[in-house]
């Protein structure tokens, strides 16, 4: 729970958590206050409360932005408090403490990531918000859902979340989260957490107005949030763009090989078969050193094993592509133009979608599919 000048809120929040909400929860609960040396004495109030509550902790530091305070607290919780899960929660009562029981309950039932959602049945935003604020919140969240392609999740901009440490939070490079000085950092951390979590659960929350002081919302936060969403989409698309480039090179190798082998006297079927294998070799090398360089395979033994897997995974292309090309040649005439069109058709509509999925799931394993976890470990 990060704080800066929250003296009035923190008194009530700490007492409400320890005296009312934590006793309802079937887990050992701790509260870590990350205070950026608030001049209003917030830290001193927490120190006083620590004499009463043994599971209350204080981490102080210089003011460097909301995201920095949160990530600093997360690191401390993992390294010093040996946390199994970490909840992000503000001190200003916009996040109602009564929702904690449901969030922890979802985690105890197997969730790796629990989202406090304002936009599912049972959830809500403040009725007193002005119309423009409601529209900005709703459509900003909708924009993030569409651009990041997370249609099953309804509240990407929420700041009330529980994250399992093992396999999720401890796999994220917290120092390199975008926009750590603004609320927009939440979107980057959200997206990375969802990508790592095997089970994501949304629970409804009532998002309240601040009980003390005025809202921290401003247009700069909105702009930063849109920027983070767009950058995440571009980064996510970067691998596919590289994959497409490698595929284009593979297509050139495939087509040139096909024509040369055809002119050397091979039948269309066998020329396509051998040319396809040349393209597979080209694709494996370029994908390994460029498209999936973050997962690059370097050991000779592993390269051999993965290349065999790569060939096996490409068996579909080896079988289907020659059949499509030779079939088109037999039906429309065995000309260079027919072979070219048939090859393009096979690649775009059959081979590329199939290969991209297989490479991400089985070769470089960037997509985690729960039902295929046994195969992905091998």
C-alpha cells in the first residue's frame, strides 16, 4: 500500500484492515506501507501503529512515482516477507477493504491472478463521477481490451489486484515496467501478469470516491495510459512481424528452389518437397537467431534436437504444400504462374498460421497453454 500525505486515511485504513477485515480471511495477512517520506507524518503514524500490529511493516524512500513505490514494495514483500501472493491496494479507500476476503479466497481456490473489476456484474464506479470521467474510464478500458486483445477480461485499468508470486510476479522485471511515475504502469504490469498467469479470476468491486482530499485523476494520466497500451501492442506484434519477414525469406527460398529443381528435371511434387525442406532450414536458422532471439537455442545438442522437432512440426507443411502445388498444377496447368499462386495460397492460408502457432507452443515455447503443459516441458 503506497502512501504520500495519507495521514488521515492511513489511521482508519490500518485499523479497519487489522481489526475487521484480516480476521475474516483464512490466511496469514501482512500490510506493507510504502511511504515516500510524506511531510504530513504518515510514516510516523504507521510506526505508532506497528507497536500494536505485529504484521504491519513500513518501507520508506524518496518520492519517485506511484509505480516505483508499488514495485519497491513488491520486491520487499517477496524478498523480505517471503510473500506467497501480493495485493496492490491504495490507502485512500477507493479500494474497499471488504473485497479482500473474496480476492484471497479466489487465490486459495487456485487463481494465479485476481482482478478487482468495476465492469462486471456486481461491480461499479462512483455515481458522483462527472459524465466525462465515466466515459474516459469506460472507453479507455475498452480501448485497452481491444488493442491488447483481452476480450474475456473486463477491467484492465483497475489498480486492485492480487498476484501469485511463484511463476508470475517473480518472473516479471519490475525495474523495467513502463511509466512507473504514473498510474499507467498498472496496465503494463497487468498485461505481463496475465500473460504469465495460468488461471485469472475477476471479482466484482465497488470503486469508491476518495474519502479524503480530491481525486488524483488528470489528462496526463490518460495520455500515458493510451501510450502504454499502444507500445504493448507494438511490442507484442514485433515477434509476428519478424516471423512474417522470415516467412517471406523462406518463401523466396522455397519458390526459387522449386523453379530451379523443376528446371533440373524433377516432377512438380518432388521439386516442391525438396524446396520446402530448404525453406524449413532457412526458417529455423533465422527464427532462432532473430525472431525468437530472447529464447535462442545455442547448445549444439539442443539445436539438433530442436531442429528435429522443428522439422517434425513442419511435417504438415511438407505434406500439404506439395499436394496443394502439384494439385493446382494438375488442375490449372503446370506453369510458373500457377505454381507461384498455389505456393502463395498454401503459405498464407495454411502454412503460416499453423507454423506460427506450433513454433510459439512447442519450439520456443512463448505461449503457455495449460492443457499442453506436459508437452511444453519436454
